[in-house]
């Protein structure tokens, strides 16, 4: 079978139609691709602007938070330094007051304790008998004279009987320790 002129025309018509449709489809596809590319470009630009805007907002927020945190930390540090200084001053005052009040009390306690221990030691030791014979007081007219020892044996007090008086010593004793008395017998 030979193609006839009708077939050729039909084929040419078909071929022209396919080419027209192909061009139309190609143009339509190209238009769709251009529209898609344009919409994608717009969407990407919008997304880029949004990300850029969000990044700037995040940067401002971060800076604001950083500044606020810095101010809060500085305020807390200042409060801590003030409290530390007040505590140190209070400690100095406490030490001063303690030493001014406790030192005299402590020294008085040490003195009192030492005195009590000294008295206790002196009271526990008996009086040593004198190895030197002393003349009796009766030979000088001092009967009834009493000798009283001080607390813990510290010192002596001589109680003279009636009629005995203190007198000026005929020979002054520059070393001290002697007292002259007058009785009826020594006058």
C-alpha cells in the first residue's frame, strides 16, 4: 500500500498538530516552570527576609537578656560586697567590744584564782615553829597580849592589853619592823 495524497495530508496535518501541541505543551510547561520558579523565588525571598528579621529580633533579645543579666549580676555583686563590708565592720566592733569587756573580766578571774590558790596553799601548810627563843611578853608587863595572824598567815596583828600604849622609840630604827610600847613596868 502506497500512501496516497490523502494519507500524506493527513500525516502532515497530524504531524503539524503534534508539533503545535508539542509547542503549546512546551510553552505551557515553560510557563509553568517560570511561574513555579518565580513563586519559589518569592517564597525563598520571603523566607530569607523572615529568617533575617527573626535573627535580628533574636540578636536584640539576646543582647537585652545579656545586658539585664549583667546588671543583675553587678547589683548582686554590689550587695554581696556591701554585706561583706558590713560583716567585717561588725566583726571588728565585736572584737573590740569583746576585748574591752572580756579582758578585764578575764584578768580579774585570773587574779582571783591566783589569790584563792595562794590562800589555799598557805592555809594547808602549818606555821613553822620558831627556832629562836623569844622572851616572854610577861617579862615586859605585856600579859594578856594576843597575836592574831592575817588570812593565810599573811602578817600579824598584836592586840595590846589595857594600860599599854605606843611610845616613841629612844633609838630610832631606820630598818623598820620594831614598835616601842610603854607599860607600868617600863615607865
